[in-house]
């Protein structure tokens, strides 16, 4: 019985040694190269925003832009319904604009005329278009990146 215990322990030690022999050459240089340290805040979101819009440190810059909008009313985010990049970008814009209330409008058509016609400009703080061109009647939009447009709405009363 004791012999089986020694064989069992020896087998597991041998397997662990083989694991280390294969893992150390792979993991060791990766650890030295990346220098383990604290994780960056919003690193993955910044990478996605950079890839989709070209905005570096978007998780810091976009909330700064949105903080200049009026606090009353939600921020309307307009995305294309069947475009996963547009929807994903809209969701990230909503995430970084927290705690501001947002509403997501998914367009089935290339233009936003019909969906925006029923919105009262005094009830919202602004419009963000993700991979969607804003209608010309809204005025000149502010380009926030290669594919994001912000249309701040001035309060009229």
C-alpha cells in the first residue's frame, strides 16, 4: 500500500515537472517583457474605442466632452440596427457616459429623419451618432472621432 502512495506522489511530481519544463520558456519571457504591474483602468474599452474611432484614451476624453452638455434630459445615441460595430460603439458610448441617462435608437434605415422627428429638443441633452451620418437639419455636428458625431442641442427656454 505504501509503495502505491510513493508511485502516486512520484507520478504527480513528474507530471508537474513536465508542466514546468514546458511552461517556463513560454510564460517567463512574457512576464519579463510585460513587467507585471497594476492594470490600467478601462484598458479594454480604450482599445475598442481606439480601433473603432481613432480616439486615444476615449474612456477619459468622451466623458469630459459629455460633461459639457446640459444635465437635464437623456443623451440620445443613434446606431444602425444591423451593424454590430455601430451597436457596440453605441453601447460603449453609453457605458462611458454613465451616470448620465441615455436612450439608444437603432435605425433600420440609413437616415434618422423619421426617428428623430418626434423628439422634443428641449427634452434631451444631445445626440450622438455612431457610424451614422447626422441629418443636415440638425446643424453642424462635432466630430469626436472617425465615426462619432455629437450634436449638442441648445436649450431654448
